[in-house]
C-alpha cells in the first residue's frame, strides 16, 4: 500500500505540472476596415470563453507485492505426555490451562487427534515406525524380549509375530532421516539419574530382562516411553548411544540451529509427563505437574534459533485415559484384533501445533492418528512412508504448515 500511495502522489504531481505547462489556446485579433471609413479603427470582438473540460483523474492501481513463501519446516520437536482424554485436557475446567488454553491460542489445535492403542508402548512405537501393536507391546513389554516373526514382512513392511525388539529389517523414522542426511535425537528425562539402574544413553535392559523401571524420587525414566530402544535397526548401531540422550542435552543443542537436530523426540519423566499422580517425589503429578513442566520447556524451544527459523513443535499424548475409540479406519491386524485392548484404538487425545508459519488460533478438525503423525513428519522431510503410515487416505498435519 505504501508503494501504491507513493505512485498515486507521483501521478497527481505529474498531472498538475503538465496542466500548468500547457499554454492557453491563442485567439487571433482581426482588424476590419470599411471603404467609407478606411482610417477608422475597429475594436476587436471579445472572444467567447470556451468551456474547459476537466482533466480525467489519474487512475492509480496498487501494485501487487508478492508475499514471501513461508520457509519449509526443517526442525520438528515432539513432546509426548501421558494418559489423558481430550475433554479433560482441553475442556473449560482443565487442570492444565497452559496446555489446554494458552498454547492452542498461539498455534493450532487438532481437535480430532487419536491414539492408536493401549497401553503406552505400542503408541510410541507406531509414532516412529508405523508398526501396529503386538500382544507384548500392548502389555508394555514387561519382559524385554526379541520380536519373533511368524511370517515374512507384509508388503507394507509390517512385522508379523510377537515380541518387543523388532529385527533390523524393520525400519524406523531415524533410519529414514539418516538416509536422507537429516539428524535426529531422542531426549529422555531422568535417564541415567540412577547409574546403578540404567545407563545415561540408549538405556535398555538385557534381552530377556525386566522391562519395567519403577519410578523413584530421583529417577522417573521408563523404558516403555523410549521407543528407540525397541528396534535393532537403532540399538545395534553407535547411533543409539549418540542420539538417545538425557534431556539436559537439549539445552545445549538449542543454542544454535546448526546444533539442533532436524527431528527431536522429547519424553519427560513419568512424573512430568502426567503419568504418575502423585509422584514418587511428593509432587501432585498428572496434568498439573505436566503443565508446570511445559511452562518451563516450551518457551525454551520457542525461543531457540532453530524454531524461529523453520520450526514446528507438536505436543500430544501417547493414549487416552479411558477412551478406546479409533479414527481413520485404523487397521486391526495382523498381530492383535483390538489395538486398544478393549476396543479399536487408543482414544481421542488432541494435539497442539506451534510454528512461525501457523496462524494463531487455527483449528484442525480433520481426524488424524499416530499413523498420520508419522506420515506428516515423513512428508515434511520428503521421506517414503513406513508401515501403516503408507495409507494414502490418512490425514496429516501438513496442510496447517505450508
């Protein structure tokens, strides 16, 4: 508009100047004589003034200034919380007003986002591999056992059988990212706090060992909330110890865009993710404690150079508390008939998306689930689709992030 106003002023000024420079039309004065009065001077007739037509007003058209295209998303942050229904999280009386009201107003709220199973672990695995539940993962892998195939991988790459640690032939989002020269990291809060219990990087039990870590007052790391340790494609390589690290590492990585991974998967402790209530350290836990944790970490992410440059933050949950509904024609096989144990899915949980390219207050009503989450991330980075994320009918977050 500023350009249009400048052009209008310039045109008007030029029109006025041109008008002043045009001389009026000369009217010749004729002297008439008569034979009888050859020497009489005849006064000239007064010329009638011709009406002056007003010059047309200059037409000024505002120049269409092309808007810069939003930058492509190149840094995706994911925070996964625990076990709550949509109505409790985002309802008017939510115990987590920062998550339920403040953050959606800053970005987008996916109102029909669904988990894919019960209990926790199967959802985490789906989010990074597109694999459906097995009987063992529905039970949170209380024993850390090998996945035992009973048939070859399906054409979609689905492992058929039962168990916890998938063979190296089952690929994951980290495998895809590395192949495309992108970086990734899993940030696990409290991992390694108790050095006698678990390592401080890529912490996992021995094959066949106890898959359950019970929270203490100083250590709330849980194997079942760390999806990366359930794939031989990750744990058999040095990349696991280098990339599945303590949450404290995120503070250092956020200092520059170059140091920030393209994909960051963030798992709070079982107290800060809202799972435990009350917590082993005496805090209330649940959504109240999760909300306080988000107030600490979300501003750090939003202030980071990577987020400001081309970032997307997604905050969601692994599963609902009581809801076992599903969306998006979620498959029910081949390893279990009911991914939600007592129903077809993991229930409605919702998700919040924040990005410099998302208009505040956006509402996404399209149904999306954890398979759609994976497909969204793959689409953002231009990757092929894994497992059940290959379903072309799945809705994704991508339309909200141009």
